[in-house]
């Protein structure tokens, strides 16, 4: 999952008026960018919705699977674009199937109340996990849809289900609330408001740690199980492909990495980063943004995924599958890492598509009219996302 915060969104037909827009670039073979076609792009292009986006709502979160994207709004609506064959995009209406355009459509689940806002979302490669308001303004219902290969099934065999959407029974535990949710390739980790951590899915690399009941989680965990022996109260969790990183609240900052040590994700982890502002993970790396705008990162770097030298002060940071997107204090959107699908912009190494030891600028306030703003960034599986507010300028 790649969290990005937005301001409100408006759609105007006239280029003389101010306009907010979500822009995307990168891998688009399944239409996951929502651009109306299925061609990769290396410059930001504005995404499209089946209906004009309501000017009373705003996008607050982007969750990326392997070939699908889920957008969550401030009012708790969800929109999808990409490959829906696995059921990871909910129940696709007949008219949407017949339409066939690769654009964002509202995600629908018969049986899920229209008055139950979706509060969080995350995606494995081919599934979507939604955390829904339980009716009291608290994130107390967790749903899952889609296929997580043959080795991971919907986490609660006894769960109520409707059209492929399954409510996980008896989770979270009574009196607790979900505060953070993350997913790797085929595992899911949830942080509760009491600092406990639960996980399910593929734990064969140890990414789900040791379970509270003493069982070794090195196998397939088919319903949420509490992860034991964490020596601190967890504030947030992020997932790489086969590992999980847990971090304590910023005043503490202790770090614990579970799972495979490929790319030295466990052995090179610092014991703590107490002044952290945000944490994110790619498939092979972990990135922590400190309050001073510096980045602490470790993991895979064969395509330049780790931060290049002499970066300017960073205010926001998100990692995709094998690349990173950052927003600077000066208002520039930077990208580095593996950009073979155009997700790091057009200027990449000819052989591998790398942006290594340097960065590309995807967007900059310097090139936009006075009064413009870059309100958010995001990253997915070889995809990048930028929210730009400007007067009559379209990238």
C-alpha cells in the first residue's frame, strides 16, 4: 500500500480555470493507470474517471496491486482501474465490462452498506484488503477480495461473504481499532491502536514472525494471528516482498524486521530511528524519512533503488515496487531506481531503465504558473502518481 494525502479534486472543461488533477506514469499493461489505454507512459498523464469526480470529495489513498489500482476518497468511496479478473476490484457491472475502457470506476460490493465508509486499503499482488468503518467512526471491519494464488485463501473460512467480498470474522479483537495496514507480495500485516500486530497470508520466509500461540508462522496463515515477541509498542508496519518492518512511535523509534534477509533487510536494519516522520518499503528496501528531511534506507540497490547522494531536503517519500518517489521542500517531485516502464520518467539507462546514483525530476513548481501546488505523491508496482493543482496547465 502506498498512502498519499490529497486536497479536493475538481474537473473543468475550460483550461482557463483552476484545476486539480491526479496524474500517473509508468506500467500500464493492464490499464492500471486509468488513462483510457494500456500503453506505458514516461511523462505524467491525467487519469480519467467513468463519471466526473465529485467536487465535494477528495482522494486520500492509493493502493497498488500487481496489475490493479485502488483509490480511496475522504468520504470512504473506492475506485478501481486495471485487471479485475481475479476479483480484486469487486463486482464489475455488466455495463463496465461492455465499456472496456481502462479508466477509474467506483468499486462496488453488493451487501456492503453505502453508509459504511472505507477507511484504509492495501493490496497484495492480486487481492485487495479494505478496512471499513464499523458504524461508530472506528476502523473495526476488515474485508478481503480477490485471489492470493492457491497458497493463500481468504483469511476466515467462516467469514460472511457476498460476491467475492469476505468479512473477516471476529477481527479486530473487541475494543481495538485498526490504525495501519500493509501488504507484501502475498502477506498482510495490521497494526491495532493498542500497539499489537496481526498478520496472515504467506509466512514461509518468516515475514509473519512467531505467533502468539507459540507456533512458527513459517507457512500459510489463513486468518489473522497475533505476532508475538515484539519488544515495543508498534506504531506502524510496512511490507517488502518477503519481509515486514515494524517501528515504534517516533519518540522511541525502535525497529524490528521479520522475514527473509535477502538484500540484508534484517541484518542491516538500524536498531532505531527515533526522529522518523514516515516509513515506506519497496519489494527489496526499507526507507525511513526523518524529521530533518534526510532518509535512512537499506536493502536492494542493483538498479539504484537506495537514495542517491546529495539529495535536497525531502518532505514526503513513497516507495514503489523497485523505485522511489519523493517531494522536496522546494516543490520538486523526484524519482530514482528501476524505471524500465517509464515510472521514473523518460531519462533512464538505455540497458536496464535505471535511474542510478542520481534522480529525475517528474514535476516541479518552477515549471508551473504562480499559485500552483503539488499536493501529493504516490508509488505502486512500477507506477508513479502526482497530484497537481494549477491554472490551465496540463502535463
